[in-house]
């Protein structure tokens, strides 16, 4: 039994497992992203896996769609495990986007983390270079400003001397 099967059997309820399978299948079809409301996901899970759903409800309620609360619980658990990520919508009228990453494998995670650290180091070096360049520009501008102040002061002194000699 691999880690994915172990997690599914021991950490998710039967309904939550169906949500996991639905998200996995939809992500495979849609480039890793699912943009549906919890209610839509519940309805789709109900339609797709109706024959696998075991109800603990009276027969009169067995034809109702899949529980939205189960979808919420499943997505929360999957998010905490890093299996899915939630990308909040910028528009309140739109659904959040669910990014399906899959069950993390230790070797893959370590490799991804090393790559991310390398990228972060490169970006930090670029940022440091920009900051150093900006600091040099600020220092140059300070020197230019001091020089211009000196020039203005000399001109003012010359002007004052000139006006004093013209008055006398």
C-alpha cells in the first residue's frame, strides 16, 4: 500500500475519498485546476459516484445530492496535507480555484524545495544588486545636491556683495 492509499483509507471518510477522486480526475482534465463551488462539486460527486455512496440516511433522503459539508471537510483536510491549494478569487461573485498538487512524495518535495530555495537566493541577489545600485544613485544625488547648495550659496554671497557695492 503506497502513501496515497494509506492516507485515503486512514485519514478520509468514504465521502471525503470520493471528493478526493473527483478533484484528482477533474484536475487531470483541466490542467491541475478546478473552479467550482462546493455545491457544484457536491452535485458532481453525487452524479459521478452515486453507486458508490453509502447513505446513513432514510431512503427518502438517499436521492439528495452529496453533502456540501463533506466537500468542505475534504478540501480542508486535503489542503492541510498539501494535496490541494486554494487560490482565492479576486471577485467575490466567482468561486475560488482549487489547485490539485496530488499526494506529496518526500523526494519530490525535497527536490522542489531545493529548487525554490535556489530561485529565492537568485531573486534575493538580484534584489540586493538593485538596492546597491539605488544606494549608489542616492549617494551621487546627495553629492550633487551638496555641490548645488554650495554653488547657490556662492552665488547668493556674490549677489549680496554686488548689491552692497551698488548701494554704497
